[in-house]
């Protein structure tokens, strides 16, 4: 692969940024909710830092939230930009050094022993039909080995540049690696109608949505007046889901705090808790967050009671309808793994999200640059023992 063409644009500097400046920059560029100042406050075990890339006129060209995980005593940190920074990635691909160089120098001055970025730009895309065919092929075990329907030249150029300059992937390995997923499932909404979205779903999904409507499932949004009680009700169902599916649930306090921070007045993020009920009984619930023209499905929970009512399908469809009505271009159903073998437990999640009509996107993803190699290696050994 050829190196990206270097331009003669003026150099950039990384400077501190206000809360308002960060949030406005994320919203203006349809960046991830993980780059908002409220996310730093939610992740209280990390120390948040807000930065901007400015040109020679001090005009902001990009923004980023850096989360620092400090080592005790030495005060050195892992500096992490989850699904960030928020930059014009096509422009970055033309001259990555112009953007990454100032960031690395800033991280070094800040005492980081490792810099981790989570570049959200797309490298490859698989359409639902391609993934469905791969799932049906007994010889296929990894989506990475399946030819993609589209390859993004900018994303590929950034990957090539990072590989050539000492960065290493932080999101390799089986299952869900630490941090944010490299593969995400996104339902395209631009130019769609409810009818076309239903047509793009598989037959079982359409049947389940009809079943929820026929059973009388009612979906409502939590309001400021009901939020505390509704979060508690969601958490009870979420704990039941965790026990059934074998994962460790987050504490109820985490969701109260998320609702408070991500749904605060004036925030560029919109927090929505949707509750699917039948005869007043909560059967399913979802949490979605919207920033600009993108909606993320973050959490889902359902009970084992009255499964024939298909309340989760009805609640999911409610969220998709909401995103479409609000003018979102993508309903992001978050991460999947590459594992698509018939006997692999992660393949079920891939099937579920593809059945909704999602494309699969491989992001440029998470990359580490060791700044202090000794501390970086020690930290990797610590993570290995912990895992």
C-alpha cells in the first residue's frame, strides 16, 4: 500500500480546551458520545483532559477527550482517547504526522507511558448479505477473512501509517478485547422509511415486531419525573438478563449517574430509557444515547416472563423509529466479534444484529504507542495477569 500523500498545510498544535469547546466540537463533527465531557465525569476512576488541535490562526480543527489512568506513586499514565479523537479523518489520512505528531508530544509532556487512540473512521465494510453468507459457510470462522464489500482508502491509509511507525493494535485477540470494539454493527437510516427498514429485517424480526404489537406491548420513555424509579426497574431486569446470559452487571448507581450526566440540560447527548410493558409489567428495556445524527443502542434487558409477547423486539423497533424520526443517519448497535464459526458462542450476536439489517464496519480501531517502553511492558503484564 502506498504512503498517504504529504501536504504542505501549516503545522498544528494541541492545546487545552474548555468543556463547552469539547462538547461543541464533538457535536459539530458527529463524534462519539465517548468523547463528551460528561463521559469523563461518568468514568470517575479516570482523569479527564480536554484538548483541541489548532492551526496558525488558533482556529480549532479537531477535538479530543483524553482519559488518564494514573499509575500509583510514579504518576505516569495510560492516556486513552476512546473512539477518538474527533478529527476530519479523510484529511488526517493525507498527512497523519501533522495530526498524530502533536498528540504524541502532548502525551509525552503529560507524563503518559502509553498513548492509546480509538480511531473511529472506517477501514472496511461488510453488507448484511455478505455476513449472512459467511455465517452459513461452515469453513468460515473469522469475518476478517471474508472479502469486504467496501474498503475505505482513508481508513486503510491510516492503518498502514500507524503500523509503519511503531503503533500496535490494542483490539486484537478472540472475543471482546479491552476497550471499544473494532467491529461494530450499524443500521443505515439515511434515506430510509419505516417500511424500507422493516423490509431490510429478516422475516423472524418482522414477525416478532408484529407479535409485540398484537400482544399489546406498550413502549414508553422515562421522563424526568419517573427517571429514578424507571432506572431502578430497568436495573432489576438487567440483573436478571446478566444472570441468564452469564455476564457481570454494572451497579444500579452507574445507570443513575449515566442518566444524570448524559441527559443533563444543555448536553449535546440525549439519553433515552425505553420501557416495554404489558399490562403494567416491565418485560424489556433499552438505553440509547444520541449525539447529532447518530444514535447508539447501549444496553438492553428482558425478562423470561411472557416471552411470547416479544417485548424486546417491540422496544428495539421503538428505538429505531425514534432515531429515524429524529433525523439520525445511523442506529449503531455497537460491537460484535469477528468469530462466525458455527460452534462459536459469539456468532449468535452477529446473527442477531445482521438480522436487523445492520452493516458491519471494521474501524481503524484502538492502537497503542509505547512512550516509556518499560512501563508499557509492565502494564501489559499486569493486564495479562488480571485477565
